[in-house]
C-alpha cells in the first residue's frame, strides 16, 4: 500500500521518533531522570511540591534540544517531505515536546502535550517562546514586575491535552492513521487508534510490542529512521537525506 493513495491522513508520533536524534524516550532503559520516572516529575503535584526540581527537568531537556546538537533524523525528514508533496489532508499529531518536526519542515503539526520551547504564565495564562532556562526568579516577559509565575507550556499527567477537538475531528474523518514511536500507554493518545472510522487503514511503526497493537491493520517493527522513509517515500535508509 502507498500512503499517497489516501485522502485524509493522521500521523501520531511519540518519543520513539526522536530517539535516533539522541533524545531519551520515557520508558526506554535509560528513561529515568534523577532516579525517578518522568511520570513522577511531569505532574502539577510535583511542580507544587518541588518547583525547582520540575523546572530543572525541563531546563535540562530544553538545553539539550537547543544546544546539544540534536537534529531531525530521516523519519522526521521523510514525514515533512511526504506532507509537502501530498495533495490530500495531512495532520501530524505529536506527543513530543521537542521541535524536531518543525526543524524538519513539517507544517500541520498539533503539539497535544505542549512544547519545550514555550512557557506559560500561571497568573495571566499567556504563552511565550522561551529558549533559555526558567527559574522561580524569572520575570514575566511583558510584566517584569511579575516574577516566578512562568511554567513550562507542557501538558503534565492529570492535565487535559491541547487541541483535542481538532484532533478528534481529524481522526473521525481520516482514511489512513499511522502511529510512530509510541508505547501506546498514555491516554488519550493511546486511544486514538480506536477513534478513527471502521474503514480507516491503521498502521503502527514501532520498535517494541505495544498493548494497542491488535487495533492496527499493519504493524511494522523497526526503527523509525529506517521504516518511515521506506513507508512514506518508498526510500531505503541509505538513500535518506
Ligand atoms: C488526561 C509531556 C484527562 C510531559 C506527557 C489509568 C488508565 C488510563 C489512563 C489513566 C490512568 N490514570 C491516569 C490516566 C490518564 C493519564 C495516563 O494515560 N496515564 C498513564 C501513564 C496510565 N493521562 C493523562 O494524564 C493525560 N491527561 O488524561 O486528562 C482528560 C483527557 C481527555 C479529555 C478530558 C480530560 C495527559 C498525559 C500527558 C502527559 N504528558 N508528556 C513531558 O514530555 O515531559 S506524556 C509522555 O508519555 C509523552 O508525551 C507521551 O505522550 C507519553 C508516552 O510516551 P511515548 O511518547 O510513547 O514514549 P515511550 O518512551 O513511552 O515509548 C517510546 C516508544 O518508542 C516505545 O514503544 C519504543 O519501543 C519506541 N521506540 C524507541 N526507539 C524507537 C522506537 N520506535 C521506532 N524507532 C525507534 N528508534
């Protein structure tokens, strides 16, 4: 099957698509941070109890992304190239908070769990681009008299993901759904494969078994950097850009 035979495509990506770019996944063997699981740190409760620790968790990830030489890999590039040439409706929903899809040139991106390069004022609710560390001494970008109200613009466990109305509308009308590099453990993203029409063709590209695997019509085991260019561009890895 070739994806350009379809009319409306939704792609869902998770940490696995960024793994070959050098970013840690959440549940991989090296998935701990300061001896804890991200699920214990990426919560409003953790932020309330120890804001410095949570801010440090995101400052380190933002710094790695922006200064660590982290670049899109052939999977990100292949998705962007496919979208550019596709004449149908293409929506890229990502659980990732990195900006590698943007760097690769993808356009119609929905960051359902937020973005590392954005912060939100907990008092005013407004969102700003942020490319440096934030601390409890960081002033509001437009109101310097307000200090310490900036938090990562990231959806923590227990918080409602962004743009679910848009996502669910795209899922309800797509004829091809492709999940790439996600463990299928976190909802509502893990349930998206069950929110598409019965007639939608459902594909998973992943390295390991996932609990929602039985819902897919085609399961492609392997690394995203190899399988995504093959699937979307019918291009072998050594031919990737
Ligand atoms: C919500 C931002 C209510 C933070 C993230 C009990 C049962 C069911 C659900 C729940 C429950 N208790 C609580 C819940 C809800 C909870 C949830 O699902 N918890 C789980 C842990 C049980 N969900 C929430 O709280 C969500 N909010 O439910 O609100 C609501 C909902 C709808 C409407 C109204 C109200 C909010 C969840 C968002 C949390 N924030 N990220 C940050 O980044 O710091 S979640 C985080 O983990 C990611 O964003 C991602 O979404 C999620 C899963 O991670 P993955 O991306 O899948 O990464 P992982 O490491 O797990 O897997 C990587 C995969 O890649 C692996 O399978 C691996 O094999 C593969 N891979 C690795 N390398 C490669 C590869 N594949 C290909 N190539 C490679 N090279």
